[in-house]
């Protein structure tokens, strides 16, 4: 396994629309393992492959990291098959949008299908943090960041903050 650097906005590669995975093979599982390790290293709860520069429809997530226990899950070619009209608002952050947290409104409940790490089809009904996180990560597959859901003003403030932080890091 290897830790891969996570791209941060406004990197144009984060705008890529990710391609479906044709077959879940050893290379897919290696990528998933790298993504999981990179996510833990960065103290994240979810990561899409495009965030490490690989535009494939793969997401990893671990929402129950407690007491040092790890329960990573992989979602390959995820598809939302149903969403509730009811919405929920959560404060979101993103490893590609460091130091920024804002409330985003999303469907409160969703049904989804995806392939797991072994390439088996799985069905899922989700609410709460899982529903929010899955929608957030699936946005990445379309090149969409959570700040794209904010008002124009909030978004431009966030982008300015990001650019400033990037400049500081470069001149560091
Ligand atoms: Ni994100």
C-alpha cells in the first residue's frame, strides 16, 4: 500500500468526470487500498479516486472510526437509484478543500447500488451521515465539490481562502 498525495482545489484535475470501472481486478483493489491508507493518513472519512488524480468511479469511506478500529468500505461505479424529497443539512468538509466547513443541503435518504471490492453488486439504503457522505463523494465523480453547492458569495470567499492558503504553502 502507498499513500498518494491528495489534490486540493482549485486543481483542474478535480473537475474531471470519472470513468466507470470495467472490471474489478487486482489493480482496482491496489488503488482502493492506497485510497484507504491515504484517507486515514489525512484524517478523512471519505475519498474519491479523482482526489488522488485517478478519474475512475471509485469511492472509499469509513464512518465508524472509533477506538482505533477501522471499517473501510469501497463503492465502485455507485449509482443513486432513488432519493427522498426530504432534505437534510450537514456541515461538510473535504480533504480537497482544506480548512473550510459549510452546511450543504442534500437528499435525506437515498437508495444506491454499487460494486464492492470483490466486484459484487450491492444495494444500499442510507440516511444520516452515510447518505450525505455518499452524495458528497459521488459529486466528486462528476467533478463537483461541496463548495459548488454554496451561494456565489460564499463560494468565492472559500476559493479565495483556498488560493491564499496555497500561496502561503508554496512560499512557505
Ligand atoms: Ni470531498
